[in-house]
C-alpha cells in the first residue's frame, strides 16, 4: 500500500491538521493522525473530540487501508524533509522516505478510534439532513467579524459560543458577552430555519480552515448536535495543490436569550469618521485611562470629536474630524469595548448614539446589512 | 524645560530601555523611566537592579533637570504618536504633545532612585579603573556564540553566567553547564588580566544593545562588581539617528572551576562537513530519538556519516557526505547538545573526535581561534 505525494502539498495540508490534533489528550487515540488510502486519494484525518477535520488529496495510489500514526513526530518530520517527493509505504509499520532520509514509524491499530462523519458535497444526506451553500468569503466574514464579542466567562456558558441563525431572510451570526453584542447579517435566503451555537474555539478553527480555502463555495450542513463544512476541492491534488477539506464541529446546547430588544432603533446623533484615524487616537488616549474601567470621554461637536481620558498616570486628549448629524453630545465608553467593536472595520465607520447612557451602534460607513455592534456607554 | 525630538529617534532608543525597565518590581522606582535634560542632550535612563542603561540623544534643549515618568504609559504612547516630532515640556507634570495629541503625565520625585554609574569614553576613570576597546562585532560574537551553553539550573550557580577572561593573550568567553562547554577566543591583547562572570540574562541584554550599535568600537570597563559598556555614539543625534549608549551590569561572585582539562587535545578522527546539511539531517533523525536522552548514533565511514535514531515512535536514518581524516568510528550524542554546539556555525564545520566515549570538539571549518565547543558522547 503506497502513495507518492509532493512535499509542499503534504506539508500545507498537514499544517491544518496540526492545529486540530492535540499533543496530549485524555483519549490517547486523539494524539494520532489518521491516514487512509482509497483507490484515488490519500485521506488525512484527525479530531480533538470537539472538531473533526479531513483532508482528501486526489493522487494515484496502490492499495487501500486505514492507519493511525503518532501525529507529533509525523508533523515534525514532514516539515523538514529533504526531497521534493515523499513516499509513504504502509505495512506493519509506515515507511516514509524523502531524498536521503528514510524512517519507519510505528502504526497503531484503529480500533476504538471514533468514526468521523462529514457532510457530502452532493447535497443533504444522513446524518446531515439540512444543507446550504455559501460563498467562502461571506461565511468567513460572518464568523470573524463577531467572534471577538463572545464571552470568556464560565457564567452563562451559552455566551461562550457564536450563534448562527439560518432563515428565509438570510444568515445571521451573533456573539455577546452580556455587555456588548456583535452581529453580521447576510441577506442570502437560507433553505431551512434553525438557530445553532458553535463554541468560540471551534469558530476559530473554522476561520483558520476557511482562510486556507481561498475563493469558491462551501457547503454548510447541520446534523444532530453537529455542524459540518465541506469544500469542493479540486480534481488532481498534485496538479492544483488543493485538497478537499471537510470539517465537523460539535454544537453547544441551547440558544441565546432574546437580544433584539437591546439593539437601539432611534438615534438623535450620528457621527461618521475615518476608522483608522479614530482608532489610533482612541488607542493613544486610552493609555491614560483609568486601569479599571478604561473610560474615555467623547465630546461630539460640530466637525470634530474630542477624546479625553484621565487616570493615575495623568491625562491625555486628542481630536479627530467627524461628520455629525444631530446635536452635540458628551458620552463615555470603555475604550477596549469600543476598540473591539471597531476592529472588523476599515475605511469609513459610523457611530449611532441613542443617548448618553443608552446603547450605541457601530456600523461600517455604507452598508445597511453586514456588520453592526452594540456598545453601551459608561455612566457619566 | 523643553526639548523637541524626532519621533523615530525617540521610539528606537526608548525600545532599548523598554527591555530593561520592569513592568513590576519590588522597588517601584525601577518601573519609572528616567529623563534628564542637559545643556546639549536629552538623556533617557533606567535600571532593573541588575542592568543599568543610559541613552544620550544630543539635541538642542532649554533648561536642565532630572525627572522620573511612569515607564509603561510612556512606552505605549511613544510608539503610536501621530506627529513626526515630539515635544516634551517638563514642569510639575510632563507635557507631551505630537500632532493633534497632547497629554500631561505625572512625574515622580527622583529621591531614592539609585545613582547609576557608567564608564567614561575618555578612558579608565573611577569607579571603572580598568578599560579596553573592542570592535562591537567581536564582542557580540564572543557573547552570542557561547551563551547557549550556560546552565539554567540552581545547582552550581556560577554556571548560570558567562565568564569573560581578559589577559595579554586576548579575550576569551566561556560558558558551560557542567555537561558541555563553549568557548570563544579573540586574539587581541588586553590591557589588564582579570576573569569576571556576567549573569546569562544580562548577557542577553548586552547582546541586544550591541546589535543595535552596528559597527564601530565599544569601551568595555570593569569596576568593583560591575561591568560597563560605552559606545561613542554620534554628534547631533537628530541628524544621524544614533544616540550614545552606556550600560552597566552587575557581576556574579566567583569564577569557573578549571575547565582546560576537559578540552581534548588529540584526535584520532576528524570529520569536516557542510554544517547546514548536517544540522538538517540531525534534526530530522532526532525526531525519532529516545525522548529521554535524545540519542542519535553517528557511524563515520569513508566519505559519509550515517545518522540513525530509534525510539518509541520508530526509527529513522539519513546519510550526509563528510571528509574524513582518520579511522572509521561509531559514536552517539545527545542530539540537542550537538545541535546547540553547531548552532553558531555556518558554512563548513569540523567535528574532532578524541574517542567513542571521550569529549569531542566542534569547530568552524577554518579558524584556529574563534569559536569551539566541547560535547561529550553518550556511552554506547
């Protein structure tokens, strides 16, 4: 049972599995990398119990089989092999050779290794009865724009995930820690209605895998307690350098409490500004802010906002040009929350104030759909 | 009391002090950055009790004084100032302004702040009666080539430092952890004879500061329990972008036990090889080595060395071309020690074997002086 793989193809795809497969685990089998030979592909797979990942490299093979190899030495070796090609020969052991280097790695029996279920690209199929197709780029934005707002606290565990809401109206992602909220709306109608919550750490893995996919579409599928991803990949991995990726992540139980009521609807003041300049100024002024509440005061006036902060070290201030619609207003925020709310934005941003102590909204300059964030002012 | 500083000049030199000044300390004054105005310079200084550092920027100034400012907010602010120039105005507080940003930082009285003594560039002067001039590059090599061999163990604390030996014969640096030894010899005669031991962590700071100095010479001076450094810097810091740096590091008490006897003198086998190729192969093969002793076996034969290792994961082997002088020999090393001994080298390297169980020497391909390392084989 043999296969020959270009070294760069192997290293690039192995790097994705290296993120998922743990160095140590209460289940020692999770520290192994799965390798399967099918008639037309080398399949690499792994899991940490929360996230399962499979990479399929279409290549000419000899023989069929399914093997487990200790992941850590395999990862280390693959990175530094001397040849352009890697030959894998499976028997009682795995013989790996590349250039002048050769090794025999012990293989473990795959008894007890969990069966991993991934969605099919052909359409909904058991155990994934619900399925939708999305542009990779849009799903990536929906996840990465809101991720920062998820909670790190044990308290109200559901907030440690990102909620994905599928409906006729489109796809929405939401994250909150109870103090602020981030949303991303994609207006593309979805073929089913469902709310699921993905653990924030698994969202990080999804983002990492999606980033490696480039453009194209991704199938997103739901099964009982599990969310699956599948990319189309390419025919002939050796020629294109792209394998087919499939992923499954365990979902959290429950869903977010109703958050619509905290999103303000009316805004006596609207301020538009260049987000880079505003963010830089906010970051500088916040250095002087109180180290407990990171308070920065914003005084909105005709054509400018004056940022100021005062703490144990002294005080600082800076002004930034803004375009105001509405009446001048003084308001204060926790600088860290405001900086994080602005973090996914570039170019023009808009801050919509519902009042000096009621929630404010952060949005990109143009879009009505897409990203928005709710930040609550500090009491003055 | 005022000074105007180009932003890049300030940020580059402040970065050196940021490494030294601690975020927290049992002596809270150490968390402050010192700023002094002299008639022709802005002087920045700081200490962590082990390492003192002073940066002198020759600039037009108004007034004279010595101030302490909280270092952390100062460091954070300086990095992100919006203007090209920074104006510092010292009064009851420090007013700092740059572009549209301005701040007032509280100043602390400098009572109780330790007086820092640095060598003079003019020549030996109290409290530094001994002084020598060295090329920056050579001192940098002497320190950085041997640093890795210093011990991290509490046991035999003297080995947690690097010994510098000044004599008529030249300058020598030595580090050891009792299991291996690294040496660097510089044949330039020194104007005094003395052995001192610098804590390895302070060596790291010296290396960092020396790296920023580029070419030229550095004065190295000894006082009671202290080693000092001074660079010539440049006239007119604003034009040249270079300040004058001075540094003082506390020395350790005592000196190394006699190590000459462990350096082998006769070698039945000499192997020369390309160090990159050898190192890569050694690194790959060592992935398979026993995780306790990292043993890699080396079989030297005519024209090649066969590296092999075997551990829980399996076994691996690779051969590398070598030029042998002497009889074929089998020997085994801890791969980590051998890799570290080779780490300062590039191009051609030589391994000199005194026998299969007695100490070996690692050297660069050509030089008789310069770097050498002693590595002891594992018992076969």
